[in-house]
C-alpha cells in the first residue's frame, strides 16, 4: 500500500508542476495557499525525486498522512504519554488498594471487636478494595452477628482508606442495668398503636396523652396490687400536630449547558490544564486521592422564576424533607393543611398545619 505525505512548495509553482508531469511524478491534490505557495499530496516514495528535479523551489514536508501522522504525533507527545501511562498505573494502585483502616469509636473494646470482624472478611491494611455491594453485605453480616453489641455501622471508602463509624447498642445494656423503668410520652399526642413487650400498658388507642404521661409501666399489677417490677419496653405511636412556616424566593438560578466540553486532569490536587470555563460541572472518569481525570461540561447561570404551582410544590417538598429528617425512621406525615398563604412577585409564604404518626415513647426510670 502506498504511503502519502503533504508537501509545501514555495516559488516557481508552475515550473514545479510541469517538471513533475515531465518526470511522471503524480500529484494527487494541489491546494493553493497563494500564487507562490501550494500544499501538494504525493506518494512518500516520490519525495526524494521531487526534491532532486525541483531544486529551484523551496520544498518541505508539510504533514504526514494516516498511520505516519499518528506515529509522528505519538513521538512528539512521547513524554506526556509516558507520564500519563505512569499516572494511570499509579491511579490503578491508588484506586484499588487500602493503606489504612480508621475505626471511629471512643470504646476500645468496640474498636477491637469491629477490627476483628473486618479482618475476618478481608478488610485490613494493604488489602484489595471491595465494591459497594460487597461492603454493604459485610456490614449487614457484622451487625447481624453482633446485634447485642452493635446498633449501627458504616464503611466509607475515602481515597486509599476505609473510615468505619460504629454505634454501640446502648438500649440493651440500659435494660440490663435497670431493674425498674417506664415508657413515658415525650410529647402530646393521640395514640394510634401500642406494641408492648414488657410491662403493664396504661393507655389505649385513641387516648390523648400529655408529655411525661406513663404509657407502659414497669410495675407488674395483680389484683390491684403491685406484684413486682421490671424495666418496661415497647413502642407507642401517636398522631402529633405541628404548625410550620415556610417561605420561598421565587427567583432562582438554573444551569443552561452550552455544549462545550473538554478533558482535564489533577495531580496531587493541582489542575494540570488552566480553567477556561467560568462555570462547569465535573464528570469524573478516574478519581482517587492523588490523581483524577474528569470531563468539564460548561454551563451558564440563568435566572428563572417559579410559577405559583411550581413554588407551592417546592414548599411541599421542603416540608416533606424537613419532617423526614426530623422523624428519621420513626414516623411519617399523615396530612398537611395550609392555614395561610401569601403570594407576591418575589416570595411565597405558607403557614402549614402538619399531622404526623410517630413513635412517642421513651424509657424513663
């Protein structure tokens, strides 16, 4: 297969073309830069003959074509490519191996327990990283195997380190230490559900209770007398009422993507290519503690305005999120009713009556 190159020819252009025709040297494509300067596509093997017969013109290789061009490009960027390959190798090790395990808890016995459990599952220094699903499965098995000692556990991968956060199960220990305790209400509520596991239930569904009322007593009653005592346990749920105020600025900033993108790198937290976009999102291709490759996706900030319907929905979503955080996993919203609503050009204000069903009991001695 013939290989081709582009050559630059200056001076005596017509004579050059005629000489090539006389010597049967094929010119495949001629681009005129100006009347004294052209770029011509020729066979690579003809270059020396062209130079020989056209000594009156200034002739130089302008550009290689095809695989030769790729080879020249690689050769010209060889140091950058070498550094890039080395960074990829370093990145592989940095993203696939663990050099440190940090277990966060004040009790040394709990730390030692968790360390032993993690090592049993192969999570230790200088070990190969496990994927998210593996870590979740290991976490659940450790909690299941130590349900009397551990309440909660998380395993977070930060760079080349695992950070382990753990909470000790206190409730069981408290019950063992207390010979007598009650379950009392921690707020005013209308009782909806009672699940008692130990002690005497003193209330019924649909009873209204005040804060600190005893819901499940630690006194064991028999024939109107106290036969003994225990540490009451169980869960009591009730409807609780809240009055909440929420306001929303109707003007907000949004992103409008321009379609411009480029690849950038960081090494040891230093950006290798200067930022050219004022605003951009990062989409990571490789990310670890020392080295990242990411795509910069440019956008412009534009001002938008919520419609009345969008603003009200946003406020309702804000209330839902607020109570989700407040109640955690111990309750949910039953209903919402807007008591007051003020809408103007720049702000929406709402006063909302919220009813929840939530766990209202707590242990008290």
